[in-house]
C-alpha cells in the first residue's frame, strides 16, 4: 500500500467513522480525538501490513477502543463509560461496518460543524479539519493566520459544540445553516485548488470531495439558486485542472493554458446550471463567480475573453461580497479591459493590510501589472517577494522562472544600452578625427 492510497482512504472514511462515533457516544471533541488516534495507528500499520479488507470497520473499531480506554482513565466519567460500552455492544453493525445512513455522513458532520453557536470562521475551520481532513497549516493559509491561531480556533469550536449540542441536528436545521455549509465547501474547494504548501499545486482528492458534497447539497436544496451557483463554480473551475499543470508538475498560467485540455463535459454542466439558476431567483455571490468562470470557459483564448463583461461582473461581486480576493481578481480584469495603471491603483489599499502583505498572492498579482506599466525593477521585487512568501513548490518555481526572465531581460537591455553608447562614442570620435 502506498502512502497516497492510504491518505485517500483516510480522507474518504474519516467522516463516516466520526459520524458513527458521534451517533453512539456524543462528545464531539472526544470522538474527533479518537478518530485522529485511529488514523495515526493506521499510518503505522497499513503501510507494513497492507490495506484492511474493510478500512472503515477497522478505523471504527480502533477509534471506539481508544475512546472507551480514554473514558476508563477518567474516574469522574465511570457512569458514562458504562453507557458507552452498552451502546457499543448494542450497536447494529455488520462486520464492524456502521448501518446504512439515511444521509451522507460527511454532510451530517458538516452540518454539525456549522452550529449556530460558533462564529462563521470557527464553523468553516472545524469543517475543514473534521470533514475534509485539511491540516492546521492548510487551514491557516486559507485564513492568512498563524497555524497556532488555527489550532486554537479548532479546539474552541469543538468545546463549544460539546457544550451546546453533541448529537447530530435534525435535517431541518440544514436549511438554517445553508450559508455556512456553502461557505465551508467553497473554502474547501479553494484549499484543494491551490494547496497552501508542498510539492503539488493542487489536491484533487479535496476538490473532488468538495464537488461531491456541493452536488449533494444542491440535490437537497434545488430551490436555492446559490447551491446551483456553488456547484457550477466548482465544476467550471475544475474543468481547467488538466491544463493547469504540466507533465512535470509545473504551473501553467491561465493565459498560457491549452484550452483543448479543458473538461468540456464539466463546462457544459456548469454552464447549464448557472443559466438555469440566474433567471429564477436572487443572484448571489456564488452565481456571480460562476458566471465569471463561464465567460472564461466560453472564450477560445485569453485575447478573445470578454474582459469588459468580466470586469462588470466583478464590480457587482465587489458590492455583494467584498474581499481582498475579489479586489485582486477585479484588478486583473480591469487591467485587461482598461489598462494596468488603474488596476494597480485598485491594489494599493491592500498593501496597507498586514495580512495581505504576508500572503504571496497580492505580490503575485501586482508583479505582471507593474511589468505591464514598464516598472520592471518593481515587478522583479514583487516576484521575489511572492517567491519568498510562497510555500507551494510549483507556484514558487513559476515565480522563480519569472524572476529569471526579468533578470535576463534587464541584462539584455543593459547590453543594448551599452552598445548604443559605444556606437555613439565611436561616431563622435570619428567626427572629431575628421575635423581639420
């Protein structure tokens, strides 16, 4: 068994195991801790012994054992331990597998994570950790916060859920928590689309799971146009995945992508979803972003893209859901539609935000705009800053390639200028020699 196969299995089975434990025992924090211990044990045993015939049952048994052992060590919870053990013996399982669930376990756990007692940031942070298996470092990168802060946020969120409600909420509560559910899935897809660090540009397992859950959410709430917008946005973004990286794993910028590699089936489904959703209800942020992605998908190339329309859509999005990411993307569209000077001005306020200055993305967006304005030295500095702050190796390689290109251009420009000076001096000397 390769580590990659193990990781895929863990990510797929973890929500089911966590959901089964919560249904049996309650106590969200303790159940999540037990699942993490089971995953650690799996990482030790599976590479050497091979993948179990029923990974979910294996993880469930180990996690249950860890949970009961932990309760036995806590003398203040003897009564609850006996109840948990009784429930464990009475649980209806088949060969260690939990009963068939009426609703997808990941969606159940996601709904529990989006408890109204939590702040929106804590809801999403907990969902990213428990449902989709993102690391604390990845979550910190999503929010542009230190890893220690993300870890504390996760711990507090689990404690609050245990204090308020340890069991799964009724299905009706999903409607109330729908905005948080969609936001969690949106950020999850974003985290997989561009990984915070490591050797891979993206995490296809994360984006695939986010799309699967977004599809389930849309099936549950077909009357909510924003669920269609969210699913369409993910599909249209995912359609570009085959063209985003080379065979060697290098990043390919949107401008340079081979659009014949784009997934036309995903594009068709995404466009169909957004075309049906837009006329039927209020237009929200996800529908607007999906519409922007649809404009990109319908263009045969970068130069053929309707940048004026994209800029107008971003202007609307900035009113509905303002954020630094929207501002940066809006600036790129304005640069193509109206020129880079105005676009750079739009980014100036972000330079005063300490969080944005710690992120490579702002500097990566500014660099080509500075270059387009002829400010090559500043563009070079921006690429260097982006490379220094970036922890994703393929992105870092891309920035370094731009640094090399600009440095080579600068050397060539200096050589050309020096040649002109020398030629001018030679002509001057020749004229001087011809004088009587």
